[in-house]
C-alpha cells in the first residue's frame, strides 16, 4: 500500500489531479454527490464558472480528457475515469488529518463496493489519488496511521472523521501528552477536552466509528 507519509497513511499513487480538474469532472453529477466529494476534499467554489473553465483547460492541456467527435463534449481518459469512479461510487468517506508544526497534512479515503480511493492533499490545490487493495483492514491502517503521525512530532494532533453517504458522522481526535501517552477526544474543536487512552481503546473506537457509518464487514477487512 506504499510507504507511510509524514501525515500518517501510505498510498500508491494513481494520478495527481487539481481541485479544479476534479470540480469540472464532477460538475455533471447530482449536486448532493458532488458537494459530498467537495466537502471531503475541502474544494471551495467548485461550481463557479472560473473554476470549471480552469479545470477543463488543465485537463485538456494534460490530455486527461479529449474532445469527442460523436457529440459535443469531452471524454476523460482511463486514469481520470477510474479516479472519478472511486469518488462517485463511495458509500463512505474517512477523513484523516494531522497537524504538525501548525501545518495540516490531510487525506480522504473514499470507500465503495469495488474501489477504495485515497486522495492525499498536496500543495497548490492538488491531490495525489491512489487505489487501495480490496482487502485492506481499515481499523489497523488507521491505528497505524495515527501512530505514524504522532511519532512525527511531539506536538502532533490527528483528526479523523467518518461519514456515510447519508451524512452520518463520527469524529475522533488524538494527541499525546508530554510523556508521549495518547489522549483522545470525540470532538475536533480547538477547545476539545482530551482524556487518557491507549492503542487498544483507539482501535475499538475506530471499529465502532466504521460500523457507525454503515460499512459492511466485507469493506473493512
């Protein structure tokens, strides 16, 4: 599944796309569907004409879409189709973010019946998109990702949000104390109250959160 990134979870890259490119390719979707993807990725103004034109121009320049002859319009290539299918078909999303030295490292995982697509935020409004194997144990991946993230800096803070396609939401925040022990909160707010925890308790909280957003067992291991 690739080497761990500084923010926590590793991923094998499939394609890098900009926020504007994703906005353009998702512009034909139902608004609720595109908004869910935009919210998970933090894409703003994803329906404005300027953003859509910028996305289309970039896609054409990079040859990720081509002009079609049969009817007016543009057809995405194979890589772009796979990436957007992973976003469109997602039944749930897991948003994983780490704050290290006041810098945010974030990614979202879109989990669907066939594809598990990770979107790792990069600089300049870009996302590294990659596929995960179907048999990933998300509980273990997330706990290991938290360990990687908290080990990257003594003041690191890890935030997890679990959303279902119907909007069900669970939040978990993890940081360490001065002795390196894990602390947990069920809120992502800046004034959240943290309590002592351990790896096993966090693993159980994550398992409960995964179940709470309606993931079937076949999608989580």
